C-alpha cells in the first residue's frame, strides 16, 4: 500500500512539474511576444509633413498654394508650442539606415517649386525659430532666374546663389522637383508615364530630366540629393523604381496622412515614401494642425 501511495504521489508530482513547465514556457513566450511588440511599437514614430509653396504679403492673394508670411510664422509658433522638432531628410534616412534616434515629436517642413519668396520671407523666420526645411526646386526655373532676367516676388524663383546661401545655414536641404517635367503639357501630368511610351522610353525620360537636375544640384551646391517630390502628386507604377535607380532615398507624395515611421518594416535600400499635408492659405493654423489628429491613419 505504501508503494502504491508513493507511486501515485510521484505521478501527480510529475504531472504538476510538466504542467508547470508548459505554463512557464507559454508565459515566457507571451512575455517575449509582449516585449517584441513593445519594442516594435517603440520604433514607430508619427511624422507629419507640411507642404508649402508660395508666400505673399497680401492676404487677398492667398489660396490653395499661397499663404502669407504671417501665417507661416503662426505655423512655426504652433510647431514650437506643441512640442514638435523639425527634422531633415538626412535625419529620417539615418533613422532607417543607421538606427539613429529622432526627436520624440518630429515634423518635416517642405517647400515645393523653389519660389523666391521662400528666401525672402520663410528663410528668416526659419532662422528665427531655429527650424529646418527642405526646398524642392524646378531646375529650369532655377536656371532661368539665375540669369540676367527681370524678377518679381510674385512670380520669381530662387537662383543658385540664394539656394547656396540658405543651404550654408545648415537649416535647408535642397531636393528635386524635376528639371522641366513640372507641367500638364502634352497630355502628361507631372512625371506620369504616357500610354504610348515603353518602360524604357519612360526610364530614359526621367533619367534625362530628373537625373540632369541631380547632377546640377551636386555641381552647384556640392550636396547629395536625397529627396524627390512628385509634381501634383502624380506618378505611375514604374516611377518609384526608376527614382530609386536615380539614387533618391526619400519620395514625397501629396497624400494627406500622418506618416508612421517604422524601421522594422523597412527593407534596406528601399525608398522612403512620405505623405504630406498641403498648407493652403484658406485655413487658419489651428485648422491646419487639426488635420494631423483627424488623418493619422
């Protein structure tokens, strides 16, 4: 009888040990899953990107792509008051490629087209608030206004000397917005591929136009060109791959959503696609920043 009780006790003890090991394994796996999820979640960073174009002092001239310098300063004050820190494209690339940390609340400021009012009005305000921005230029207009031509703030674009002046501050990066494809001419919207073009013809077109501006930026400003912005937000299925071949690290779209940066889901070498909010002069600063909360997904 004593041996029987001992056997039963030993059997129960073994079952308890096995059940305990199973529970501990499951619990440990659960903890690992939670820790992994937390680790990945910590890698995710929300990044709103603002897209500006033109600045004019006359409030009557404001519109979808024109704001006043006063509105721009109000935006910068809001960025500061809400605890955002402006970042550069280089910082975003380094976050993905080198795991270098970004500020807790990063924000990216971009200017499309390269209007002279960016140098005249926006640059001094960026210096005042110690904030960074990216200027994406249209090459043919940069060349045009670098020559001996009549200029006026309502329509002129920055020349190479002005771009170099801003870049030397350490606050401004210069990116590519095409050399001459920023138009709706010939049935093509921006850099969209025409149905009549082969992929090879399309690749050659982008290489000659966008690639030539890259070379000019490198020659004139002695800097790498990290970013490209789609004119009108228009693109084709082949566009991203060709732009990647041209060496771009970041492509800026016109889709109005907050970006969620996550190196865990990024393949090294792939371009980084960033959505942007167009800053229309029709909105107040408060209305503009409310969009961030409404369109986080």
